[in-house]
C-alpha cells in the first residue's frame, strides 16, 4: 500500500479527514516527486507539517488536533495522524499497518495483521482402563482389581462396555480370558475416534482370546480411526465359513491409522479371510493401516475355495481405493488361498490398492500339496514394494495350477521386488498378463535369492517367468538350481532388461522367445554370469551363450561362500567381482553400497559394509 493511501486510511479511521488537512491525500501520487498537499489555513505551512488547525505548533513537542497537549513527553496523542502513530497499539505504525483494527494484545506479523493461532491439539484423556471377565461386579475400569461394589473403583467385567468408555489417548488392558462375541468398533455404535497423536489402544495380556461365535465369524470389525489392537489371539469358533461371513478381523470403510500388532489369528480351518482391509462402496476405504508382528494361519473353506490369510480390497467407486498399507513381520501359512492378496476383479475395472509395503515376512505351505495357492498374489495395485521376505513350498493347486510363490498379473504398476529369499516352489516369481483388462508394467526385480525351484507335484521349476508385460527389469539377482528354465521370457513383451544376474544350473539358464532375438527395444540381455549344471558355459535356449544371445556375459566360477548351505555371498577371486554394469542398483541384498564397477549377483563382495 502506498504511503499516501496509508495516511488517508489512518485519517479516515481517526475521523479527522477535514481537521488535520488530509485533502491532499486524495490527489494522485506523482511518480517522480512526493505528493503535494495544500495549505489548509493559508498560514504558509502544508497541512501534513501543520499540526494545528490554527497554525500553531505546540512547543511541548506534542501533536494535537487542537494545538494543546500535556507537553514535555514528546508523544503523539491517540487522535494524531503522523506516520509514527499506532492506532491499534500493535507495534506497527499506522502508515505500515495493513490491519489497523487488530485486537489488543494479539500477535501480529510485519504488516500488522493478526497471526492465526495454531489449532488446538486434539483433546485426549490419556487414561488406562482395565477389563477382567472374572470380576463378579462391573467396576468403573480404573483399577485392575475387582470392584467391591457395583460401579466402584475396579475393572470392567464386560468388554463391549469398556470399549464404549474409551477416548482418544486411552489404553484398555485386557486380563486373560475368553472374550466371546462379535465386536464392531464404529462411531455409529458409540465409539470414539483416536487421533494421530493420541490413538486408542486395546492390549491383551498373555492368555487373551477374542472369539467369533457360531452366528457370525467376524470376531472384530474396526470402522473408526486411530485405534490399535495389540497382543490378542483371535479365534474362529464357529462353523465353516462362507463368503457372506468372511473375515475374522476386518478394517472397513474410510478409516485412518488403524494398527493391528502382535495378533495371533487362528482360522481353525473354517474362516474365509484372516484379516481383510475392506472398502465400503460409496463411502470409502481404509488408509494408513499397519499390520505388524502378526501370525495368521489355517484360513480354510469347507468347499474347494480361496481363503486368504490377508486380503486388501479393491473398489468400484470412483476415487476410492485402499491407500498406504504396511504389512511387516507377518507369518502366514495354512491358508488355502494366498498369504496376501491384493485384489482386482476379473474384468480389471476396479480401483486397486495403492502404496503397499510387504516386508520382513515369512510365507510357507504347511500342508500337503493341493491347497495353499501363493505366498503373495498381486492381482493389481500401484506403488507396491515387496522386500526382505521368505517364501517357500508353493506348488500347483486345483485353484492355482502354476503354484507360484509370488505372482503379479491383471494390472497395476510401479512394483519393486527386492531382497527376497524364495525356494522350493514351482515358480519363484511370475509376472504375466492375467484375465483382467490390463497387464503389469514397470516391475523391478532386484537383489533376490531364487533357488531350488522344483517340478515336483506337476510343477515347472522356473525362477522367473515373464509374459505379455511391459518394462520388467531383472537386475542383480542370484538364481541357482532350477529344474526348469531358470528365467523364461515369452513373446509379447517390451522393455525387458536382464542384467547383472548370476544364473546357474537350470534345464537351460535362459529361455528367451526367438521372436525377441536381436530387438533391444523389446529385450536387453547383458552382463550376466551364466553356468550350467556341470560347471560349463551357461545356455540360452539350450545353447551355450555367445555375444549375441548374452552381451558382455561372463563364463566363470562365482565362488559362493557355501552354495549347499544357501550362503551365496561371494568369495575373493569370484568371476562375478567388478564385471557388472552400473544399472542404478545402489545397494546389494545386505544393504552394502555398490561401487561404479559392481559385482554380478545379489551380493557385492566387500570386506566392509
């Protein structure tokens, strides 16, 4: 705001436009010279310098519209119009004050405008409550002991009542016992939400069981935000599950910040899903969900079906999808579907989940071949990371004939598979176009150990299978002992890169569609170490490789620390050392830095890390 306009505003606010000679402020400013103001009393003094309408200037140094004043203090009276005046007392002169009516005592910025107060932190009680089913009387939850009288200072003896009493920041501790019945945590049921600084926590002591009854096998359903359930054993004690009653633990709808930690989820061979992250169509989907330190097992359908340990839903509602789910340190076995399924419908038209991290988990087949489809089934999804997991024992089944440990199909993109150890399966990793409308794209497979792939039980014995997809990068993996082809690539692919891998001992090390030969826009194969089962030159399509079939590839001993014991670190003198190409994989499977002349395979030979 120009100075003249500031002075005009100050005069107007003070109500002295005429008395103090502010007429000149209405004139336009000159670009090259300061604004001129008239002499209001013809006394030879311009009005902006004339502090008295009668031509006098108080000798006491005070500026007053009537020429008076107490004198001696050199101050400006509250109704003055000088540029040093501060009408609202906020410490910013009126001439520079863009907000001249700031309330007294308010914090202001350099322009004299009030600084908005930060929002008050959410209120929370931060209390600890207790529930103990063995208490004969219902206490108020403030003590772990039993109440001496009804509603006295003792533990709740009813879990639903205790849950209704919780507020943001509260902790509810469950005494050992068998808590039977369906629990639905929802605002519509009267439950509070926690918040990101003060979640509501429900924690069990050793010996706590939450049991779904025979009428409804959804033991726990969470539809509120910022709740954490910890250290509970969740059991299905009902009859065999159907699709209508699927799910022992469900996180449903537009929740945020739900945590499931330390749960033991036992389907007892009759649940359809151990844990599901579900959308409610037209309402919303969960976001920022954490599943940590869980064991989920024995999810099984009576009929030949598809019961998953963990299931992430898709949504048909525009703009809705499951967002930001972390699954960490999960042990999943004995589920006749998948350890984790990221869902998409068969037409591939729904909104699949976004932002999924699955790490530090263990997936395996617990029973005879014929059930237990996949460790992880990514039907679709975007921004998916699968890292540092162990998967083994997956064979063909009636519902999933390939028998893949990890399968990616039907759509999605931006998937990273790194640092996993996969063995004893029909396929270790399968990336293919399934039955949906789309196909996977932008998949990176790096720093994995893939070994001992089997053809048992009508399996295929293949480590990596790539079919009808775009932009798949197979980089710095160690692949050894495949009863089929270690790596197979069919036609109908684009942007496939196979580089810096150790591939040893397959029926053929690489099986590449002849239709791709020589077309680097479709596939690049270079800087791999290939060896056959007899220690000879590795093969491409059954023939020893050459510079055309595998450019800059290496024929030599990798010298593993202990191949029989599955320790595939390199020893000094390995033919894989310093002969790779820098393809942007900065760290190896141990997290050690790679240098500008990287080693081939999952591990960088180094004496320091």
